[in-house]
């Protein structure tokens, strides 16, 4: 079995992000978009971030785990930055949306802000907390920079997922399961 190219891995992680964005939009439109309660907005934002993050993270984790096996059996050379490279490929559309937002801010196009928020609908409660108005002229450059930080999320997800998969560290195992040896010593 041949390992996926960096481009294919990045595209598959981006495809998972698109699925996560679609599922997050269902949650946002059904629960959180019209709510005035802050606690519901926090719950919706937490759910959408988990849903959006899990799909590309798990794809990158599996690729890192698989590549670790390939390296151990001398089938491919070690490349710990493979996850970063795939994350950069997966981040290209989000970077393009940020450039579109910056251009929209310069020319004063409200449509660019709307398209940016639709493309990042999994972050809509946070984006609305930063800037609620639909007019882009009310958006400061500091708020544009804050929006830009969120464009790094796909890169971080894929990079961390790949590296943890390569090191064979499972977060779910660390968070959910109790170590039986520690449990027996406490008795």
C-alpha cells in the first residue's frame, strides 16, 4: 500500500472540513443563530468547534499513524513536517477567504464579510461576538486580524493530528479511559 501524497492528504482533510462545516451549519441554524442567550451561544460554539475539528484531526491522525508504520519498516523516509505541509494545503481555501475579507474591507464590499462568515459558519457565534453588524465598514483592522487568526485553525488541526498520530498518542484514550494500574494502587 502506498502512502498518500501531501496534496491528496491535504485535500482529504479539507473535504472533512467541508463536511464538518456543513454539519456545524445545521447546528448553528437550528440552535444558535437566533438565540439571545449567551449560554446557548457558548454551547453551540463548543459543539460546532468539536464537530468541525474532529473530522480533519482524525484523518490526519490516521495518516500520521500509518506513516509511522511505513517509517518503522523502512518503506519511506521520516518527515515530521508532513502534517504541516498537508495542513498548509488544507488551509489554502481559508487563506483565500481571509484575502477576500481584506479586499472587501479595502473596497467596502459587505458581500465579502457575508461570504467569509458563511465559509466559517462553524465559528459564527465567535465571529458575531467580534463584529455583529453586517456592514464591513464598521469592521476595524484589529477585528480583521482577529478573524485572520481563525484561518490558522485548519493548519493547527492537521499538524497536531498528524504529529500525535505519528507519535501514536490518542487524546480520547488520555481523556476517557482510566489507567487500571493507577486504579489498583489506590485501593
